[in-house]
C-alpha cells in the first residue's frame, strides 16, 4: 500500500499497481466520509495479498471507475461485490462486455462452475454499471464529475478526467495508455489538462522502436516458415493481440489475393476466449479506427475473413493437435496464452516443439520465468519442461517486436508534453522500479514539474 498527499487537498491510497505492473487499484479519499475507487485489479504472476477487506469500507465507497477490462484492472470486482458494495460502477459499454467475459472466465478458473452462479454474478455486475461514452462529462457527486477519454489500449479502454468542482482542479488517471498507430484501435485522445496526472509507467524506461514495418516483418517470417513445411505456432493473448494479428493477416491475405498468390497457409484461432473477444470487437466496430471502418465499408472484414477458422470445442482442438503431429502440414495456429503459461498453446508445444519443421513466433513480451521466456532464450536442442515432460527445442523460434499495447517512454512523455494546458504534477504507477525512476527523471528534465513514484523500499 502506498499513500500520497500533496499541497492541495487530495489523499490517494494505492492498493496495487505500485512497484509492479499488476493489481491496479487506487482509493481516492474525498473526505472523512467518502472514497471512490479507480480500477479494482487482481495481482497476476506474483505472490501478493489481494484482500480488500482491511482497506476498503464499502459503506463509505461512493463509486468505482474502471479504465478497461484486463484482469489486472478488474479482477477484484467479485470480491468487492461479495463484501457488499452496491454502488455505481462506471465504465464504457465495450469494457462491460469484455469485463463480463474476463471475470466469468476468472471465476471458472477459481472453481466456480455453476452456470446459475455465474449468470447471477454477471446480472449483479450489470445492474450496478453506469455506462459512459467518450467525451461525455458525468456528475458523480455534488463535488465531483468524470469524463472518459479514449486511451487506445484495448477496445473500450479509457483514461479518466476527474474535476473537483470546489477547487477547480483536475485529476487524471491514465489507466493503461496504448501506442499510436495500433491496428483497429484509435490513438489515445490528446490530454487537455491535469493538475495531477496519475500515469502508468510500464515502458517508462524503453522504446518500442519502429512499429511501421511490423506487417511486412510478419509476412516475411511467415514466408520463411512456410518453406519449413510445418505448423506455425503463435502464442497470443485473447484480448487485443489476437485481434491485431487477425487484422494484419487479413491485410496480408488481401495482398496475396490481389497478386493471385495462393501459397499463404490457412489460419486457425484455437482459443474460445479469443473468439468470444473477437465477436465483441466486431459488435463494437463504431470504436474502430477510420482505416478499419473503411475496409469494412468496402466489403473487407478485418476480423472475419474466409481463411481464418475459429476452433472452440476441446475435442476439435485435440484432434487438430494430433493431426498436425502426424502430418506437419502448413497451418498458422494462434492460441493462448501469450507467454505459454497455460491454455491450448501448451498442447501444441508439447506435440510439435521437437519437430524442426515447426516454427514458433513470439509477438509479445515473455516475462522472466515463463515457459515462453525459456523457449525464447533456448538454443536448438536445449530442453524445456512442457506438461511435466522434457522436450527438446528443435522448432525454429522467432521474436517479432512492435506488438505492445502499452505506450513506450516517448509516447508517455508526448502524452504529457502535448497537453493543451501544462500538466502541473505527475504521480507514477503501474511500473517496475527502473521504469518509474527512469521516466520520473525524464519528466523532470523535460517539463520541470513535480514527479513522485509509487516504488516502495519494501514490497507492500
């Protein structure tokens, strides 16, 4: 837990998203009787106490605001509702749709299998949601209003602009900011003003480099992989990354069709969650960027084209794994999870990673200690453990950069620097110690404004 007090009356308590990039949950103590919460995320990939009980008094909690539907921003909502919270939960319509899917899946993984219980939870959640549109100012309390602005991270993602009416001050929570020029999603809306900006810092110490050629790089790798004659495996996260890949594969397929080149392999999306997310993305095409909507209007379908085939049933998944193990026929398989920590990609790796005709393409960051990271740094013939079995990495392994849903250091600095009115102070969250410290120093150098971090000397 980390607290902040500055010269004008504001008191924030951070219940996650401080020294790490997970568990985002921020309490804003408006006064002695009222608090509001911004995000209610679960901790992922680390050992961390996530019990809200010692810190949250649901009787004084006036409202909850959700920036987007990733589990590390919404995963503790079931606990909050179980504690008796029955106040409003503000979010966009797309976030609600994705959030219900994500939380339903999380509850099932936690052992709640009863369909009536899951339906009851979704009904309870929806009953308390207040849907907000981008750019619309909503009065939350007599003293506080909020405006949701597009964050460009995933579908429906937002940064939140709170206006304290009596003080004429604006506090902005960035949530997770996206990269510019990402497929399907609009760029983040430029910041207007902030007296205090609570800013994510995931990539505060690095740059993504040139992203403009990534479709060509993807095509080049696929062409090389086709020569090998085996399956092409792509581990990918269900929300955002899979949809970006489909968008870019449709572009590649379109170009091949125009040139009458038919050698490009079929694509299988073997992830029930990703297929459901894709349906939600298609339902909310009004939120797509102009290029995507133009393609749709001209008869192209960036997320639903004839050479992409969803696989949902587990029996079909197992049949495909066994078929590819025996035939090694060329096919592109997109499957979860993105870091090979679970999901259906594990069965493909178990069956195919020892076959030198297999190509494995990483399109996202592989965290230290994950199976994906072990494979990524393995030399040919090195051994990794998959499904409790030792397997040699004989597959061809590629890593394609440029696929990040988070703004890098340059984009975070530009978000501050391009504000219509100068940002007055910054509070960094959602970043490792090196990322926060590096970004803080850059902000001080460029803008000469106060910056504080949430990096604790000891982990909370």
